[in-house]
């Protein structure tokens, strides 16, 4: 008898069956990703149309800005509720309810006749949106399991196209239809998506958990997130209105967050957010990577347009064409993430992506010495977009890989809160640093030549020395990228599949 091991043909077939993704998973992914797609497209279209809304509703830009800011603050208020709602009511019911509310409030926004009524309806829409995005992510993680990287790499592509199509869609609507259609265009998509969700999404009675509502935790966490996001957004925008009030708001938010962390430590699993999740290396490293990825993404969205328009004097349209290469890089990376993560593991792919993003950003530190041609800028922005597109999905997949299905709602809520804080913190720090760098140069000029001479040469100084301020800000930005590389390298290595 041959003592060697004979390959079992059935084992190869079993492996293929395990690797093949059930068509039902793709159906569910396609349905749940309609929610973030519609939310992304809606936010982009509205932000582009704010000046038109102010004109049509006969109000100021400062007032109409609350159409966008109110939506974001309401979103922050309801975000902590996602995990508890799913545990008590069930993911399918919450999804159907919140998507219906989002669609209904789109109708209300479309028929609004005054700025206050429009702002009110946008706040209600934001409350639904705060639950929809993490809920979609959680349902995909629950359905796809270990195949999440492969599924999300394909399913998330339409969501990424939303911000690219948004400005074009807004222009077409405002040129050929009334401003009301900015919101009414959501109705057919919302109705179709709700019907599809009712037909496709499976019931989840066996996954519901009777968890008591942490009212005290919600009272502390929800306003803390709203005040933190609002104060950071105000600081990043450079709005000098009542600076003492902004810093007081930021301080109150930090105190409330600290109080919630103390409260959550005492209540453990009964808290609104179970912070014990962050004690595990897998989840904490993935959460840190997600936070820093958002810092890189939103920090770049602030810094690169400012550099191209302010320092290089490009028109917004010319800058937009160059910046589109970064979005193209993201789209090129996403479809490959599933196969690469399966082959090399989350840590290697996420760390490699963070390194590529750093390499694509480093040359901008030298903008005060060398004027890069447009072709080089395009190549670097594409490279940076490809790198950033290679971080999120592997790190998110790692966070959910070993998470019990019953803990996914709480884990998704915690991860989304950490994600959402990265962008405002990065943009605020970079904006303050850039403003201070520009101001320090003008102060040095005034000290050397007198205030009159400084103002007389302001245009010359802006033309010749603004690049130095951007150079130092890009250097700080590269430090953020380097921290992202370190965080991604802390993600545990791939475990062998059974």
C-alpha cells in the first residue's frame, strides 16, 4: 500500500464552493449600497447648489449653509443609536424605516417654500442618514462574512462615483429644471430601493438582542459628537464669528466625550458603545487605520484644491480636472481589493496602500523649491488615490473578520464614529497650521519693513512665498500619512483559512 497522501478531489471542489460567493450575497450588497449612494449623491448635489438655494429662497449664504451643516449635525446625533436600534428592532426593519424616512424627507425638502422649512426637513433627513450608512456597512459584513473585502470592493464602486457625478447632475438640474428637483430626484431611487429591500433583505429575528437603552450614554455622546463636528468645521472654515464661543463648544464636546468614556467603562456591555471592543488588537488597529485614512482623505480634499487654486493660480475648473485623477485612482483600486486581500492578507494590502499614498504625497513637500508640471501632479494624485483606495476595505474587513455576528451592530457603530471624526480633525489641524504659516510670514515681513511696506508688497509676497506655507503644511500632512502606515502595519497578520 502506498503510504503517501492521495489528493481528495472532493476537497478541491469544497474549496471552490467556499470561495464562490452566493448570488444572494450580491443581491443584498447591491440593495444595501443604494443607501450610501443616494446619501453621497444627495450631499454632493446640495453642497454645490447652496448659492442658488440662497438666491431662490431670498436668504443669506450664512443661513442657507445650515441646509448642509444641519444635516451633518443631525447625522452625528443619531449615529450612536444604530447599534441599539438594530439589536432591539432588527436590521431589516430599521433599514426599511430609515430609508422610507430619507425618501419622504426628500419630498418635503422639494416642496419647501422657505429657508427655515428646508433646513428643518434637511435635519430630519440627516437623522435618517445617520443610521443608514453604518447600517448598510453592518448588513454587508453580516452577509458577506470573510468575503467582505471581495464583495465591498465591487459594491462600493457606485458610491464612489456619486461625488464625481454630483456637480454635473447639480448643474443639469439647476439649468434645465427648478431647484426643487435637487431633492425630488431622490424619490424614484428611494421608492425602488425600498421595494427591493422589502423583497431581498432577509429577516433577522434570531440575531436580535434585548438590550436596554443607555439613555445617559446617549445624552452625553450624541451632543458631544454634534458639538465636536460643528466646532471643528467652524475652525477649519476660518469663520471668525465668536471665536471664544467656538472654543467653548469644542471644550464642552471634549468634556462630554471624556464623561462618556468613563461611563462606558463602568457599564461595559450595557453601554451605548461597548468600548471593550478597542481592547482587542484587531479591532483597535483597524479602527486607528480607518480614522487616519479619513484624515488622509478629507485632509487632501482641503489641501490640494487650496494649493492648486491659491498657490498656483489655477481656475477651479482646471484644478477640478487634475483632482479627478485622485478619484480615478480610487476607482482603479477598489475592484482589486478583494483578490489582493484574500491572497496577501489585510495587513500587507493596507500597509502597502498607506505607503503608496505617502509616496504620492511626499513630493508636494518641495513645492516651495520646484514647480511641478501638470503631468507630474496628475501622476502623483492618481498614485495617491490608488494608495488610499487600498486601505479602507482591507482594514474594515479585518475589523469584522472575527467579530461574532451578534456584536456586529455595536462594532459597526463604534467604527463609524471613529471614522467620522478623522476628517474634521484633520481638516481643522491642517487649516489652522496653514493659516498660521501664512500669517507668520506676513508678521515677519511687517517686522522687517514696517506695516505699510508689508501691505504694499502683499501681492508680491503672496506670489512668491505662499508656496513655503503650503510646503510646511504638506510636511505635516505627510506625518499623518506616516502614522497611517504604522497603524496599518499593526493590523494582525492573515490567519489561515480552515
